[in-house]
C-alpha cells in the first residue's frame, strides 16, 4: 500500500518560496551588475574610439614639428592675408570653430606678407592688436573686398584707422613700433617654418597643415582641422 507523502506545512511552503524568491533575486542582481559593468567598460574612455588622421590628400605633415609658444598649449595657426578674398570668406568659419575648442587649445592669427607690397597690411594686424582694436579685423576685410577700397599702404591704412575712431598719433606710433615690427618678423619666420605657400592655411599642433583648397571647401577644412586637432590632443596625452 503506497503511502502518499504528507503535504507541506504552511511554514515549510513559505520557507521554500522564500528560498526560490531569494535565489531568483540574487541571479537577477548578478545579471544586472554584470550588464552594468559591461556597459561601463564599453563606454569608458579606455574603450572610446581612437582619433584617426583624415584622408592623406586633405592635409600635409611637416617633416619637423614646430614648438608652440607655450609648452602647455596646443596651437592652431591661421595664416591669412588681408588682400586674400578667400581669407575674408574663411575667417567667420574659423571664428565659429574657435568658440568650441577644448581647454588648452589656442588659435592664433598669422598675417602673411609674400612680398614687400603686403608688408603694411601685415603690420596693420599687429597694430590693431597693439591698440586693442581687433574688433576691426573683419571690418578691414569688408573695406577691401566688399567696398573695394584700395587700403594697401601705410598712408591709406592710417586714414582708414582714423575713420574708425583711432587717434592718428597713437596709430602711427604703434604702426612704426619695434613691437609690431618684431611680430611681423616672427610671422615671416613662421611662414617659412610651416612652408606656407598660399592663404588661407591652418596649422594644427605644430605638425599638420590643411586649407580650404586641400580639403575642397570651407566647412570641409574645419572638419579636417578638427580631426587633426583631436588626433594631436590624443597623442599629447
């Protein structure tokens, strides 16, 4: 005669259910923890996609890297000429880009004088800088390329500056100052070191060169410059 097993008591059922519930909760907790760790590993900086160099045809690499003025900064140099209409069109793109650059990165303009006839306009940039009037930088572009005024030499530039509210004597002193000439000489040296043959040109991190001509567009040049900047920052870490 088969004897059926006695039914579990309420207390035993409760205990058994509790064990099942606790085991299920433990498994779920372990699964959640594992999934969280996996997600953290996937999205951590160590697993972030490494910055890569852009297409070779869109930039050039200098044979010898050039040092920044300050060791703790990564420099972006904007080589331009006031007589260059493409520089006038590219300038707003660079200004917008400069507003989103990471800390430790600085953009510096470098006025270019490929010949003696461009030297006064080169000095003009550093004169405006010395007088704290770089707010007139784009205005000078407009005067030359939109208004078609022939403001090329020292005399015409002086008259233009006075029309913008700058004291003539202060302008003349700054324009002819040793400090302005020293910066112009430095600009000429940078043009040689970076092998700049046309404007506008961007130099990134002392090693890479790109331009709207190389990148085939203004937006494209900024995109390439950003890639070169990201790569340079990654290499500096």
